[in-house]
């Protein structure tokens, strides 16, 4: 092209953009975040700088939503980005697809932000945690197949002569692909459905090496595991977010193995302890029952005693009835004697005994008046001690002398 056919600004910008995008595939760029702005659309706009240069960058909402931390000004970071040109201003810039914090401080800050967010959701709540099985039959292990963690776990199980079966589901334990690898290995154990308890973890390493166990999707997978799970990441001083989400955490893989695998002698000791407690409990129950039985028995009356008391009561009633009857009969005899005496005193015999007589005609009728008889008529005269035959010679009426 010459001066007679110049580029338009638009054409030139597009050619520069095409050239940059063709020459520079997605690349990792390290720098410090500055001039960070969050748009209402959810996109992030910022600059990435070092001591000698600065370049504009944009991260769209979809990628921002995948970050396990919140970017901030002054944060040291490494980004995966494509180089392009913003045609409206002619500025070249980075289209950021992924971002990771750099340095110990940045890692801790990112983890703390994620921890606070997940804690607010209840992911780490003690109410979600389950107890570990006392005597698991099958132990599942999610870790590197060639790492020190699996060797330490198997060593402890052998030393304790633990009667358990082990299922190893190998996974990457560091690096960019580790989070998804850990999730896939955990899912494989869950699908098989044989593990009674699962150990997920690895040996010690740098904070960056242990970062996969604090990735949000790994933490959620641990929290949602339907099988009781132990997180054993790093050494004693290392703490991952998976440790907080698991049902239990162990400072080392070896300790995790001790938690799930009681040795044969320990099992026997447990049984002996339980047997002692059972015997003691039964003894207490029997003793209490015996005491209660004796207490209740002391309040019971033998049927023989009830019969004896009944007989005594019957005898008493019989005595009382006899006495009452005799008393009543005595009263009746006394009354009869009195009435008999009264009857005798009022009867005709008593009158006769006093010297009176009853005059009877021949037909047996009583003579009450002289007018009832005639002169010369024979009469019977009844006296106290017999009868007399008399003949009427004459008579006088009542009031006559």
C-alpha cells in the first residue's frame, strides 16, 4: 500500500489484532493487580503490572464466577490469557481466562475468603459430621498410587494386623489437573459402594502443592460424600479446607490409618471391655430385680394366711351369731313366761282358784242371770278343783237381797 491507498484506523487496528492473536496463543502472565474495577455486568477490569511495565486486562463474568478467591488491588497473581486489541481505543489487552494467586500471603488470603464463604453455607458445620465406623470391613483410599501417603497407610494397617480390606482409588494430588482427578477418584469409590470409610489425602508439601485439597469443588465433594470420610492432608502443621469439610481430619495419613483400623488385639480388648460392662450391667439388673422382688414379696400375703384369716372371721361371726341367738331366745323365753303368767292371771282358772265358780246349764251354756234358769232345773257348778251337780230351789235378780 502507498500513500494513495492508506489504511483506515479500523483496518489497521484489525490487522494488528489479528496478528497479535495469531502470534500469541493463550499464555501465562505474572504480575500485580492494580486499578481493579468491577462492572455491573460482573466483568472485572484491571491492569497487570510489574516494576517496569503495565498492560490492561479484562476477565468476563463467567470466568470470575469460577475463582475460589476475590481478586484485589496489590495482589500478586498469575493469569492465563489471550492477547488481543480493544478496537474502540486501539489498546492491546489481556483477555483473562483463569487466575491464581501467587505467594504465601495471596494463597492464604484466597483460602480464607473461600473458607468464610463456605462456612456461611454450613459446609463446615459440626451437625453435618458423622461418626466413623467402629470396625470397618473395607477402607477406601484416595491418594497418589506412588506417593508416601499410601505406603504409610498400608504400613500402619499391616503393623496393627487390621482385619480390613483396602481399596485404592489413585488420583493426582498436586498440579492443575489434581482437583478433578481427586473428585473422579472419590466418585469411583462411592460408585463401587464397598468402602465403609474413606481416607483422602497426601503427604506434606508446599502450600501450592496442597492447594488442590482446598479447591472449592474438591471441598464440596468431600462434604457431600455419602460415606464417612477422613481428610489427611500434609503434615501436622498443614490445614486444608477439606480437613474442615470432612467427617474427621487427621494430621497425617498414618494417623488416619490408625483411626480406621483397630488391630486384632485392640478388638479383643474392646470385646473384653464390653463383656465386662455387659456382665456388670446384667449383675446390677438382676440385683435390682431381686431387691424389688423381695420388697414386693414382703407386701404379699400367702393364700394360706388369707384362708386362715377367713376361717377366724367365720368362727368369730359364728360365735357372735350364737351369742346373739341365745340372747334373743332368752329374751323370748322371759317374755313368754311373763305373758304366760299374765294369761294365767287373767284366765278363768285363776278366777276359780280365788273361790269363784262357773254355772253351766245342761247344754253347756254359762248362766249369767237367774232369769236363765228355772226352779228345780239341774245345773253344773264348776269350781277350782272340779264340778258339782246342783238343783235350783230359787233365785234373786241383780240388786236383790
